[in-house]
């Protein structure tokens, strides 16, 4: 038996197909991944993401610590805003990607679950010289309610400040009420919020959402949705051997403020000719991670691939030599199939948006 | 609970076989297999006319999440493939023992059919996998 979130019984009751995910018993789907995917693109779905790791960074040195630790600059996030960043090793490789919430008295980090132990070890190791406390918050659960109707359906279930937050928050902003943190963030390319809250509250809110007809969605749909949205998955599209510059995350690296963040020197020295691109397979078949991409400038590799339920074709993220554009071929079971090279995201708000 | 049909034979790799009066047999994947795969989005079938030996790779079924090889449960020549699956692979999910059949094979040696699992044997295999 793996770790279980406070919602484990609810998943089983909803027909969740439970699988092992980085030592957590998590639902991969509740009957049909495709139906869940479409529910989020067209209406509203809820994901239990309580397996993710919540860590609070507090103390007088918190700001300086995070400006040293992260490739993005926490000063770019005003109070009440969230920031996406990579956490790098000295070689510029991505230890993890995370979201930082800038609160009045501290910073809240949400990191991945599969990387929890090495992240916590790294966070602890880097505290030297900073007056800072790093505190994991394992008692907190997290729900992602996503889809064009997600906020209105959710707001109808809430009162007061929580309702107001869900209704009126700007993108990447968050608000807190009691021990709830409500953020207009997500991993699907749709509107919606992520709520960090106590486990018992998560169970109650889940029940209300079910009653309101919000579809429970598993890790399977989470992956197809995030890939359509062109969002990286840690361990697939980046890891410690890949820098954010190679992983399509240059926009998250804040160079122009003179900060000496970990990995900066390695990034500045990097003359690496690779880039992350999107691929679209217009023939029948499914692109998968690790398939070889054959281009006029040399080989690349698919880092994430799937069938896109929204577009009805297979899509992928791939690392290829710099400057490659137009078309390429992907080797699938000893056959080479032509693919179009595009710029992700593939889908936003239910519509195809990729660019050639 | 998976649907296991008493009149069919099964391979340990989850294909089913149904022998017809004319000496050909339909091949598909079991209800258990389609359910475990989830929503199928692509099916790659053998060529009509292809000669296969039992346990040869005969095709691939791909769900959103994964690809699984299909093996020939018996030896013989492929005499037909289910072309409807090209555009509607979900037929395998909806009707694995009917409209979701994969291909039809002229059975070279009916003894091979006897060596496949009976419905009871197959159910036992699934129980032991749980």
C-alpha cells in the first residue's frame, strides 16, 4: 500500500482506477480518461493533487534564500501572486519545477511528489547562511478545479471571502481565508483554481463538487490536458540533466537582475544547441516518450507524447537540435512517420492554438 | 467483473479466438484487456494475406496512455482485418467480443486451439493476476 490522500475513499467510491504513482495510491481515471479530459475542456472537472508537496519558507532571510535558490526571481511576484520557477543544481540542471506563492509573512512552495525527498534535502542544504525556516505541511490537501465552468460551479458552493476569491481572482493571483489558499492557477490550459486546504475540508468540498456535477478526473486526463497545454512534466520534459533553456523554460529564468542564483553560471556558459518543440502527427498512430525524432539537423527525442483528445491526433513535446523547423520524422516501431514541428501550446481554452 | 465468454478460447496474452464453421477464426482482445487498457485511440492490424505463427506479433492496440502488442493466438493466414477500427478504435472498448474483433485467421492447425485457455482457465489466470 502506498501513501493515501485524505480523498482515497472518495476515489474508490467514485470508481477510481487506483494505481501506484510515486508511492501514492492515486486514481488514473474513473472509467474514461477521454470523458474526463473533455469534461475539463468543455465544463468542469476536479483533480485530487494532494500528493504534491507543500513547503513553507519563512523567516527574515526567506526572500534572499529564495532569490539564491530559484532561477526565477520571487521579487517578480507581488503579494498575493504566484510565480512558476525551476530549482537548479550547480550545473543548471532542473532539480524540480515549482510554484511559489508570495504571502504577507512567508512564501509557500508547491513541489512535485516524486521529487519530494531530494527537494526537501536540497532545500535544507541550501539554508546555510540564511535566517530561514523550511517547513513541510503534509497535513494540507490540494484540489484543482479546472474547466470553463469550474469557477462558477465552485463559487456557487462557497460563501464570503472564499466565494469572492474564486469569482474575482486574476490569473496567477491567490487569496487566503482561514487555512484555505485559493489560487487561480492550474495545469490544464483551462480556467480554474487550485485550492490548498486541510484534509477534512477537502473531503467535504469534494462531496459538494460531486453533488454539483463536477467530474472527478484522474492522473491520466491530467497528463493529456497538460500536454495539450504545452506544459512540462518533471521527469519527462526536464530533469537534472536538462537546463531550463533546453526545456522551453527560458521565460522562467530571471537573468537581468544580477542575482547569483544556483546554476546561473552554468546557464550563462551553456552553448547548447537543443530546443523543446511541439510535434503533431497527422497520420494514424501515437507519439510516445523516447521515440527518435529524425530531422535535417540531426536526431532528437520525444520527451512526452500522447493522443490529443481535443485535436483528435497525436501530439508530443520533443527535444531537437536548435533551429529545426517545418517537418521531421518520428520512428515508431521501425517505421518513420512525418510530423509537423509547431510551437506549443497545442490547445488553450478548448481551441487549437499551436503555431507553425 | 470482466466478461469472459464460455464459447471462446483465450491466449495468456489476453487475445480471444472464436472458430467458425469454415475453418477460420475471429481474434480480438478480452473484455479484461480492453478495460485494463482504457480508451483505445489507435489499432494497428496485420496485413491480409500475412502468414503468422502462434505467438507472433500481429499488431498493436494503443490507448491514450500506452501501447500493447497483440499476438497471434494460433498459426495461419490472415484472411480479413476489421477495417472499421481504423476510424473507430473505440469499438474494441464498446464490444470486444463483437464489433471490436481485430482480425480473422485461417487456422492452420486446430490442435493449437485446444492448447489455448478455456474460459475457466482464463478466469483463473485473471484471478491470480489480481
